[in-house]
C-alpha cells in the first residue's frame, strides 16, 4: 500500500495541468497521477476538436480561456514547444434572429475592446462559395435551415493539438519529479474516519469521515488529498460516495473528410482570414454544425454538439455512428457548402463530453479531502491551464488563483456552494 | 398501440396526485397511469416514514406542505376517508450551536404567527427520561455526540398513512374514469419528430422533436403528454433522452422496534404533547436520528437520512442493513434514550429517496411534451397534493397553481430554468 501527498485520477489535459501546477508550487510533494489508459490524454482529450476561442460574454469563460491560450502561446513561442497552435480564427455564421439577439452582446464586447469583425452574408458567399440564401431550396426549408445573415469573425481563436498540450504537461510534471501510473483503473473512492476508533466496518455515519485515496485494479493508493479529474467518469466515481458534481457524459463524434476535390481544397485554403491562409473554424447556423480546418493535413473535421434527445450515457468505448454523418451532418453541411457534395469521411472518432448541467462551466470544488476538477463541457482544452491553476489554488486554500498573465481569479466562483457564474450569451 | 392524452409514469403518491388533479379538471381526457409494481404506492411511497410538518423557513416548503396537509385533513375530516393522520407534532432536539444558529429563523417564523413551542432541556429530561447531558459519557464524547440544549415542538406536524393517501388518490382517479395499468415497466421514452418526414430513423438532430410516449414491456403507449413521476427512477429514464432533472437516488432505511418493555412503552405514550397521548415525531441532535411514534401499533420507527459517504445508487430492491441499525442508529439513540437499551428491530425496510441535489425541493418542469414531477427529497408524502396541483397547472400552461385553500403558487418556482427557491434554514 503506497501513500502519497496527492493522487490525481485522470491523466487527461485537466488532470495533468492540475498535477503540473501543484507540483510546480511544491516540488517536494509526492504527487501521483493514475489513468486507466496506457498513455496521457487517451480519454476524451484525444477525441476533442482541439479548438479555442477567447471571445465570450461571460467573464469566467473569457478569463479561463484567454489566460490558458496565452499560456499555450507562451509555451509555443517562448519555450519553443510546438503545440501546433494556429490562430486561424472562428467564423460564426448567424441567421437573422440569432444575430439580432447577439447584437447587443457583441456591441458590449466591442466597447470593452474585445476584438471581432462582422461580415455581410454576400461577402462570405463570394469569399467562401457559401450558400447564404436557402429560400429556393425546398428541402432546406423542410429541414428548418435558416439563411446566413451575418458572419462574426473572432481572430483570437483557432486550433491547437490536444496531444501536444497533454505531452507538454506530462513531461514537465515528470521532470519536476511527479509520478504517473498508466493502465491503472480506479474502482472506488476510499473513505475512512477522520478519527479512527479501530472498530471493524468504520466509518459509521456518526463519525466524521474523509476520502483517503482510491482503490485501483493494481491495489490501494492512499493520499492526503485525492483529486478527481476523470472527465466524464467523475460522476460515476462520486456517486459511490454520494457527492453531486452536476456532470453528465454525452457522446461527441468527429468525422474527418479529405479535400481531394479542387473545390473543397480551395475552400480549406481560403485566404484573407488569417496568416495560415486557411478557412477559420466555421460554425453554421442552427443546428450549428461546425467545420474545423486541419490545413497541415489537408482535411476538415466535421462535428455537431448534440442536444435533446441524445442520451447522457457513459460508454467505455464510444463509437461514431454512420447515420450521424450521413443523415445528420452531411445533409445540413452540403446545403451551405456545396463543395462537400458526395464527401464521405475517411475516418471518424467519438469521445465523451463531460457536460456541466448547471451552466456549462467547469466545476472545481473540494469536499472531505476530495478535490474535483472537471465539467468543462467541451471547452477542456482551451481552459485546461486555468482550471489546473484554480485547482492548485484550491489545494493551497487560497481565495484567488493567479492565472497566466498575473490575472486574479476567485477560486470559489467555480465551486458548487458559492458558485458565481454569469450566463454565457455567446453560446455556440 | 394505444394512444392517450396523458400517460403518467409512476403510481406513487406524486404520480397519482398529479393524475387525479388533471383528471378532476378534465374528466374527458384519456389519462393512463402505469407502474411496474402490482399496486399503488409500492415503490418509495410504501417505504416512507410517513410524517409531516408545516413549519419551514422557506416559503415554497411551507406552502407545499401546509396546503397538502390541510387537504389531507379535509379528506379525513370532511370526506370521512381515514388517512390515519394524527397531529402528534414534531419534537426537534437541538444542541446549543444549532439552537443559536436557528434562533433568528425561529423568531422570524414566530413573528409571522407560525406556531412552535420551545422546551428547556431539563423539562424534556423530566418529561421523556431523555439524557440531555452527555458530559460524563466518554463513549458519547468519542462519538462526537452533543448535549441537548433546547427542544422545539412543532404542533402542526405528525404522522399519516402513506398507503391511505395513495389509495385515496387512486380510487378518486378511477372513479373519474382514469385508467391504471399495474405490472407494466417503462423501458424507454419515445421521441418522434414534431413534423415527421417519413424518413427511416428520424428524428435527426436537425429536426425539432418531442416525447411521444413510452415503450413498456407490454408495448408502446403513445401520449400527447408524457408525465414522469417515477421518483428515484426519473433520472435513469431522462438520461436516455439527455434531460437533466438534478435528482439522485439514495437509500432510506427504517427499523421498527416494539415497545414490549415498560420503560419504552411509557416513552411511546408520553402525555402532554398532543391529544393522541404519545411522544411526538422526535429528532435527536446531529447526526439527527429520528424516532417516529406508531402509537396504534405500539411501536417506534427509527431512521436516519444519510449523507456523505453513502452512495447515490439506484437499486431495484434496496435492503436494510443490519449494521446500519446496530452500529449506527442504536449506538446514538441509546445515549439519549436509555429506554431503548438492548432493543433490536423486529422488522426493517428500505426504499429510495429521490434527492434533488440543487436545493432539496421538488422539481416540476416540462420539456418537449415531457412533464417531470419529482425530487421531493424525502418530503413526497407531505407535499404530494400540492405537487400534483402544480403539475396539473403546468399541464394547463397556467402561470399560477391554486393549492388547497385557494393559495396561489407560481408554477415556474419549481421549474429548472426559472427556479426560485429560498434556502431552507429549518433543515432536519
């Protein structure tokens, strides 16, 4: 039986960022990260669309992503670790109703000097070969698709390689003397009395008790502090000790298509938006299918963040569904971008979102020596650095975390009991 | 394949109250209640402690329980249906810290003419043979038990028979022409497109869709409106369509002890609190074990509403645990009430709480033609009538429900999106 100062469950981007930031501050602590997979970031991190944007209406969203992205830029530019981060921008295509609803929010952001650019529909039609008027398309009408009215371009946004970020945290954590055990599955959270009486079967409910580590398929790991950063698997573990975290698992599917055809290649390498000379990460009007450019590979990743009636379901090995592309994504996509006509994915993968059902923001809280960091709801990559710093500050018992760029962030804002989160109005 | 105006899932007290109140207002609607058990109220309703109190700090708690209890009193006294309701009162024993914390809350309630009575510890020691000073008891100190400092007696509180309430709603619902199918297990929620296109495998995500009934082990039941009132089973069903309800299942255990010994019998039939001539429903200081008198049977029901580290777990047939009584409840109980010395339960049963983890209050909301009523968190019996009326008002699309006694209640206060609930400060 091993005893650690800290055991972190989950070597995804949140777990490793947290472990790294704690270890940075306390090089002498015995910190262990465990993960059921055989390498870093092989759970939902590997299945991410790996994109980021730093324009949000909510202060929390803005702070977490903007500071994380600034840190990644620092790592790439100053530490010379290639994270394949490229500020290709986000292009968000809006129908008239959505634009009118968002307009006051956008003006407010502009007044705060947060940078974005508006495009007229016709300009985008020219630039991208985008179909913006669907009026004559009976099928599109039947499908409930809306005309593109405006486009919002967000320049501080783009793509990054989740695997590179994870590997960066992993190697830094190991360099600082951290320990990682891969291929170790956590089966249970261990609970023991704060003041053991030596009676069999304690703790009883009249005893104060605390989390004292985890039981794994490779034995018991005792810890002064246990940190759960297991993403979509967090609620399953927390349920065993009756702690609510407001996280639900939901499948995310990504379909990769090659740009073999000239028109599609031309679309991918649309100039004029960014220095990478490619189309931005592009979001269509409702139901908001998105296309993530992968210019170095000459491919697009296509996806959609689903809603009712798609299940909350924890799957060990979620699989992409053929129909989801063929009858879902493709049907909508081709109406706006005819360049995708007859395109079929050459590859597809599925992972799990860890949806925070309270407000879609991360949760970072501690109860009974168990610290929980998760619920990033699909923004895990772009917020991981900040979440790790907030978790490290919570571990210290600090009221404020110092995010990258010396920005103060109130730790309890991400807690459950004193949660303080504005509604995000710039929702995609 | 049958088609109904309304299918209610769950013939527990919430489901039947809801079905009854809707049917009252619309005798011509085709309303079906289904339940996997073979009779009414055989799920968690049958496993309830079946007690009520009408003194709460939160307006919502007060309104829901006070109006429900007034309705039950009306049923018993004016409709001559014996619900075995007896206002034996609640006696809440407080340690000094708890009393000091609650004192301002209690004064505020008193200023609103909400009735309660304070007892001094010594008075209760005399009246009940209660041990109020544990100072010399080393074991009690080791267990962290606190002295009794005051007792708060709530007169509009007591016991009732859950089965009688359920049978009342069931027979009234049937009398009005409602239909109930017992022994039918709901396996799935059915979803269909709002505007079907006749394509196989629809709805696709770009289609607007709605809940159109349920799939059961006895076939498909189509409904214009589906009402989920399946208690602790609600989240399992909702997860399949990705709707969050903030309900978690947790085991509740009740242990019944006979009062064969003279001292224990004397305790049960303590005079001076109520006209029934028995001890009130009594709650001990933290960890708040409670003793529910059952004077007509000459027994006590003993229980404890557990917390961390007890699991959130959905069990089809939860069982009471011997240790939970012997090492848990008994050890604490006997320190305050030595009359229980050597008492062992002659019977025990376990059910499921449907804990609302947001605030411990019920949820009543509708999404996509699916109405959810539940999450009463252990107060289902005492609030069932009001919850049924709120659900019926939501079905009507009314802004306000009229609770028994012509009391207006804002329907959206129990919703998720516009939820408006004060924190309950008089928590037991």
